[in-house]
């Protein structure tokens, strides 16, 4: 995994040629947990980064990947 996740080039609500709009439903407690810790506009980027890391390290359980990515982002946020 990259040492730092870079979201500065992400654009809110913009689908690129390599992306498509997909609606997913998050439970209220999950959305609330993220909402308290990150800018809600970054949620899609964080979910994408988490899933990419999981795909790269498919032997690592998804929950462990998610926890690792969230910890890294929280550390950077201060």
C-alpha cells in the first residue's frame, strides 16, 4: 500500500472515464461513524481506496483492510 493515500485530485460527485456511478446503501451507524471522522465528500474516495487495497491484498480480510485504511486516514487527519 502507498505510504500516504492522496485524495487532493479527487473531485466530488464526478464520474471519470474509469469510473461509473453506483449507489450503495450504508447502515446509519456506519455512515455516522465515518461522518464524525472524515469529510463526507471523501467517503467515496475512502471506500474506493479500501476496496482497491482489499483487491491487491485479497488474502487480508476486508475488515482488517478497512480498519488499516481508516487508521491511516485518521492519523493523517490529526
